[in-house]
């Protein structure tokens, strides 16, 4: 058995073992690299299949989250408008491709 196993032989039946997120991550890694069924893996390691299921789903959800979670890490730039109160209009120009420009003007 590996280091992440539950010493079920040494614990009274029904006694819970609490694991950290890092411990569960290691267990999920071990399971995913094994060729065992979830039932067999859980039985061998003395863990509840519901726990393994829960932590595998947490990992999947984290992987499926949008890659842009923090604007500082994205390609967006924070801009503060510096409008001159005396100006009557404004111009916006967007370069949309090699030869496409969108211009919006206000008078």
C-alpha cells in the first residue's frame, strides 16, 4: 500500500479519517494513473468511493473553469477615461483585423 492509504486495519470500524485537499489530490492522481476500478481502488486504500468521486469532480470543475478569472492575468487593459469637459465629441477606433477598422464618432 502507498503512503496515502488509510490504515483501516488499525482503526475501529466507522472511524473517519480526515484528509487535506493535498492528500486527496495525491489519492486522485494515484487512482487516475492506476488501471483499477474505482470500487477496487477504494477498497484497497480503505477510502469511501463517495469521497473519491467528490474530489475527482472538484478537480474536473477546476479544470473546466474559464481561463480568464483575473483581469490582471488577461490581455485586457484597465483604462480611465480622461474626458475633457470642453470637447464636444469623441472618436473610437478599433482595429479588428489586418484590413478591418471600426470607427465610431460623436459630434
